[in-house]
C-alpha cells in the first residue's frame, strides 16, 4: 500500500514539476466577443508555442474592467485601447509593442452617419442620436467628446440622445441599420468590417475624420518581469519573419509588430486634458 501511495505521489510530483507555466492574455472589447476571439485566438496560441507556456485568453466587456485586471496583475499582458492605456495608473504597465498596419502605426476616429439621414456636416448632427463605445475609448469617446465640445457644445447637450454600445462594430451596425443617426468609431474596425462584406457599411457616410493617433498597443502588467517582457517582445517583433506568424498577422490585417513611439500619443493626452478640464 505504501509503495502504491509513493508511486502516486511520484507521478503527481513529476506532472507538477514539468507542467508548463500559465500566462494570461487580456483582450478588451473593441470588437464584440465573437469577433475578438476569432481574430486573437491564433495569436494567443502562437505566443504560447513560441514561449513554451500555456496561455489563456481573458476577455472583458468594458475597458475599465481590463484596466483593473492589468493594475491588479491578474493578466500578464493585454491588447487594449489607446484611450484606456492613458487611464492606467502610472508605473502599472509597460508598452510591449504596437501593430503596424499598411505601413503605419496610427489610426483615426471616424464620424459616421446613416446616408439616408441626409447629413454631410457635423454641425447638422445637432439634436440627432449618437453612439459612443466606451468611456475609456479614444476613437469612440475621447475624440468625439473633444471635437464636439470644442467646436459646438458638450455631446450630452448637442445630441438628443447618446447610446453606449460597448464595441465599435456594434456602433457601425446600428448606424448602418438606421437605429442610431450617427457614431464615432475606430477606422481600423470600420475598414475590417468593410473588407469582410461591403453590406456592413453600405448605408454609411463618413462625414469627418480625426487626426492620426498612436495605435492601440499590447501592454504588459507588472506581473511580468523585465526578462519575460523582453522574451514576449522578441516573439512579437519577429513573428512576421515566419510563415505561421505572417499568416496570423494577415488575418489580423496587420503588417507586423514594431516598437512604440510615445510621441504618437501626445495628441491623445492633449485631448484627455482638455476634456477633463472642461467637463
């Protein structure tokens, strides 16, 4: 009996000893959950294989929930919105890489309307309904708040009603269907949906385009030490050099990952300060 017990303990110890470490990859809802997992599951598996670890995707409906997980070190790294990054506590994260798309590491906010509304200028949106995504979104909240506050009046007084959709694809869907008159959305999500099926945007007019902003990054929480971050960064920076990595990047509509430039986020910080000081 003792021999059997010893053998069981030995097997259990061996399994524990050789079990791969688990890392957690967080994704916030710039897209709806189904789209998010379709696009990012292969990236998650690729990273795990290259690092020799097990990796679990953690999806959160709100940007603030993902920020909380990062700050509490409940995820190792995450793909988050540019706006959400600016609301993380100082010293609670490190930017690992940013994607390069069509040769650029920037993106824009689009003000879109349903074309049957007959609106061609943002001034004509007065007393119309408007969709925003999340209060920590840059393209889906911060920019439109800044733009309308500076040029007209605060969104809550300019529009007849504001809806928070949670994701850019939902905002686009609601405008395309005519449920909401207009919205502010991420141009990368818009372009992605358009490339999938032109019907996704067939009833939409783009009436205003923002300046270029620093693109949403992949950030690491303080749960990862410097060596872990370096290894993750190395995997991502080099994934465009192998066939499997190139295939995954192509699915994500990315060219490659590159090192970040903090200067690209300066105009977002300016908008954040303006909105916080005028609201």
